[in-house]
C-alpha cells in the first residue's frame, strides 16, 4: 500500500511540475535564440556582445569595447549603431490621456530610444523600439529597460 501511495504521489507531483518545467525550457530556448541572432550579426561586423538584455521577443546588446549597439525589436531584423556617430540619446514616450469616471490618466502608447546625430536638431538617425501598445497591450519591464539603456548609452555617447 505504501508503494502505491508513493507512486501515485510521484505521478501527481510530476504532472503538476511538468507545465513549469516546459515553460522554463521554452523561455531558455527563446533567450538562447535571441542572443544567438544578436551574436551572429555582431560577428558580421567583428564585434562581441558583452552586455545584453532580453524582454518579450526583443533583445538589445552592446559591444563595450567598440561602442556598437545591436538591437532586435519584436523579432524583426537586427540593427546596429556605432555610438561614436551619435551626439545625443533620448527616451521618447508617446502617450495619450484617457478620462474615465471623472479621473484622467496617461496611457503609454510607445517607448523608443532615439539616437540623434546632431544634438538639438531633433532629426533622429536611429530608433530602437522598446514598447508598442499595438503589438503588446501591457507594459511589463519596458519602462525600466528603456531608462537603464538610455542612461548607459548617454554615458557612452558623452565620452565619445
């Protein structure tokens, strides 16, 4: 009887744990695929990704030795930006106001990091899409990612 209980218990634990195991494996596989895509593009221009960050189906990476940024937003083609060519970095949030039940709130529609070639001109030379409400309705960690990378890229551009 004890063996039957142990077998049934082990089966129940396995059945309950299986979805979590599959989710973690799929997430790790996706992460590996995104980083691999970034590394392939970096290798084409003789770069090595030393820092990267993944969110949803997007990845951003940096070769800190050559100051070249790579970005793959929402599974689209990988872009790269030589940060020596840029003079300013800004985070741009596009939002609109919603009035409900006598209250007003701001809804973020899009978050981008914009790289400008000439500071103050406002003519952007490069955009990295961090969040788009049309593709993904809920913001998870995109605000923090945009702030972190804007700060990091701004420091690099300032040094150049």
